C-alpha cells in the first residue's frame, strides 16, 4: 500500500503545486526523514530549488519540519494525510458553502490553497477600503498578482462586503471547528511532538530520568497523555484572539433590536448573527482548515446516505439534522488520547441530542408525513391538550408579535411536528442497523448515535460487497463464517457452509491468491510433510481493509494519470478557451469543432471526477471514520 499511496500523493501535489514541490516531496517519501543537505544531495536539485519547494510544501502543510536545539538543524518529513487531503478540497468547500454560505466557502477555498494564512492577510485581500465599498474583483484569479498580499486571489463572489462580515464568518468557522488556529506544534510530526512531550514530562516529573517498572511506566504514560490533551485543548480554544465590540454589551444596535422586538433581534428568535457581526479577530492570528472536523462532516454525509437507502429520504433528512447537532460536540472521528475499556463504554461516551433540538434545526419546508402513517386522533388529542397547557404561555408572550404567531394553534402545530420528528427517530432506532438509540425522555426524547459500531458495520459490509462482486455469493458466505468462527480446516469450512469440499476448494484458493483469505500451516510432527500438516483457513478483516485501501489508491492514481493524458490531447483547445480575450466571447473565437472538443472533454472529465469522489468515499470509510490511519 505504501507504494500506491506515495504515487497518488505525488500526482496530487504535481497537479496542484507543480513539478518542483512534487520532486522534493517524492525524495522525502522515498528516503524518509532528512535534513536539508541530505535532501539536496538525494533530490539532485540545486539548494535554491530545494528551498523553494520546501517553502511551498511547508506552507501547504504537506511536510513536517523540526529544528533541533543543539545545532539548529531542521529535519523534514512527509505529511501523508495532508497530501491526500488535496483530493477532498472541492468536497470541503461544498460542505462549507451549504452550511455557511458562499462567502465562507471562498474563505475556506483560499485557506485550502495556501495551507494557512493570517487573518490580516485575508482581510487585506478583500480590499474593503477600496472605492467599490468592499466588493471584490471577481475577474482576477491569479497567484502573486498585483496588490495581492501573499498571493491571495480575490474571492469570486460578493457575499462578504465588509470587514465585520469577514470576521463574523471566520469566527463561525472557528467556533464550529472547521478552521483551527496554527501554532508551532502544528508543523511537528507526531513522533517529534511525542518526543517533546516525553522530554518535558521527564524533566518535570522524573528528574532522575528513570521510567522503569509498571507503576512508573503507567504514571509516565498518563502524564504524557495529559500533556498532549492540554496542548490540543489550547489549539482548539476558540476564544483566544477574539474580541467583541460594544454591540454585544447590551448597548449596541443588536441589543436595541432585541429590546424593540420582544427580546429577539429582527423578530426571528435568533440573534446570533447580530452578535457575530461585532466579533473582531486579531490580525496576527494564523488559521488553517481543520481536516479532522471535515472528516466528521463526511461521516455524517455517509450515514445520511445510508439512512436514505435503508429507510427513505425524509427520514434521512431528520437523521441528518441529528448528525449535524452531534457534530458540534465531536471535534474528530476518533480520539487517540481516549482509551475505552469496552465497546459499551465507548458508546456511552458519545454525545446526544433531543427531539426539540432536531425540530429547531430541521428545515420547516420538509413534509414529514410522506413516509409515516399520521394518526389524526392522536394529533387531535395532542392538540386539545396542548391548547389548554399552552394558553397561559401564549398570553404571557402576547407582546412579542414581531415575527411570531403566539396563538394556541401555533403551539399545537409545533407539538404535532415534534411528534412527527419523534416518529422518524423511532424508525431509525428500530432499524436493524441501529442508526440511533433513545437514552432518555428529556426534550421529548434524547438520542445517541453509536458512531464506532456503525462505522465498523459499514466497513464489514463494504468488504463483503467487494468479495461478492469478485468471487460470488458463496465466497461471501465463507468469509462471514470464517470471520465468526475463526481458524478452520477445509473439512470444517465445508461442514459449516453446507457444501462439498471440492466445490469450495477452488473458491478458497482464488480468494487466497487475491489476498482475502489466509492459510496457516500447522505440522503434526517434525517431518513437516504435507500429508502430516493441517492447513487452517482464516479471514482477517483488517488485512482485507488494507488490501481494499491499496487497490483504491492504485485506481485513484490511474484515474489522475488518465485525466492528465486526456487533457494533454486537447490542451491547445483548452488553452485557447481559457485566454482572457476569449473568456466571455466564445461565440466569436471558438469554432464548432473547438466547442465539440471542449464538450467531450468536460463530459469525460466529469465522469472521472465522479469516480474519484466515489473512491474517496471508500477511503474515508476504510481509513478515517475509525481513526485507524496506518501510514505507509
């Protein structure tokens, strides 16, 4: 898998950043951790070119670097996860645009392109003080262009027109976890961070430097975990470097709107945006995209698609609202610093959300009655009870009429919709896959999702589907049986699968050759003759997962190579269509043959990109959702 993964990462870097950074990255991927003189010697490039490539790679978080205190010599190492994350740039921007708007998507797109940036540089790139009143020029899309601080290209949309809106968007992304602050340890490899933590713990808690014995080893490991968690919490702190203006101290415009609209800004019951506009981030704060949080969003999308295929689209939208609520409490798919005694403890550690929260987040335009049987008597009874119970509440809020219907019927309709949400949640909980579980009756029902169990089932199901597609249904039966029973000889496999040995022998040999089954030789005596040897067959789920990952990396690399080959075939026409004097005047400059060529190329490119996205879904499932990222 290491070779295929390395080839894929090199192709991604070459496609986005050019040949020079790709050559430096390839040298590091082949030779491993190197200092600058050794890197120059092994890469066969000039020191100037190597330094230029390293600047790009470090800026984009594709290479770790660590300087020793003794001789101030820096060592460089490959960041495999950062290199592969180039594949997901488009999907991440799409998620941000769906949740925060086009302006936030453009800001995240800039951060993805340049790795990290100062808030002040982002602010300067928008040219808020220009004569266009903060509107940006969408015609210029270039790097290191005129009046572009640090090479930032101007956003293509005009959604962010003021400095306050930019700081509001960045603060929302920072609070949600999709962007994170950058500190010195961000550029350290995991091994270097562990060595630094170990040195600090030994110096402060073990001055003699001896960490021997079970008690001392346990105390040392616990101290290291606590220190790493402290560092991570400091990096995840969303309040550091954030200031608020007078608008949020009860005297500003937002507070006045809340007082004149029944205590709610704009009369809609949510004044978070008014408060966000008054947030100011420090110009020297350095931020980057948090890919761990993006993986949580990708997991939510995968689970929502699974619920749509299993139950229905409407129930899947309700499930998606629950998953988005839980995302706010989940910073990453897997926490390496947390160790659970068993699966039950791991499940109990998962966050929860109530039906009331789901109803508030759910789109009001969704018709929840399309996939459930509506009981009119039940809802009529609920309406009559809720009218009596909520009459006093309606009277108390009769002055809050700006944007609200406080009649008794409105409360009854709200309770009816919450009951429908609860029915959809019951469908999810009663499904054989256990999409969620009800843990209490708080807030009309409190729900929890066992993410690790769902991810493990999805991995197992994907492997079984792959085996079925390649070797048939009998091979899937053999794999399931061996996964449940453990190591068996051929006769036992035939007995458990209710088939003859000669019928399964060829299938098992084919699966063994492809790497989906393993065989262990157990000799009965020292002669080790085949006739005196037992051959035990077994199914290793983790090995199949690694095999599937390797195959997917190879397919992705080949798709990128095919895409580049096909693009080179029509490169003159593409370059002609992308000329500045041709853009917007295609009818005058492009012939019918050029248009037909471009149309065929775009259709072919779209098909390849769809395949890449599907394979990236498989990589996310097999590698990221459970945190089992084994570097090549």
